[in-house]
C-alpha cells in the first residue's frame, strides 16, 4: 500500500489531487494500523481496558511528537 500511495502521489499534476490522495491513503493507512492495535489491547487487558487504550493512544502521540526531534539529531550527525 505504501508503494502504491507513493507512486500515485508522484504522478499527480494538481495540488488538489495530491491532497486528496494524501488524505485517502493517510486515512486508510491509519485505519490499517490502529484498528488491530486497539482490538488487541482491548482483548488482552480485560480489567482496565480504558486505561490500556489511553496509554496506547498516548504512546502513539508521543512517538509522533518525538520523531521530528530525533530526525533532526540524526540528520545533523
């Protein structure tokens, strides 16, 4: 799916098509990752599923927030 999305994004001639494909493949990719993740966390943590799902979601957000800083450090070195 990643290869297909990158290929189609490279062939766009309009910025609106680029945004549309980016949104479409971003939403599909996010759904393909988060749905099984949350289903498995909910399955394994029967006693406090809300807390487990909250920690899982927060971990993803923290990871996304740290990627630019880590990438900057890697690029400098």
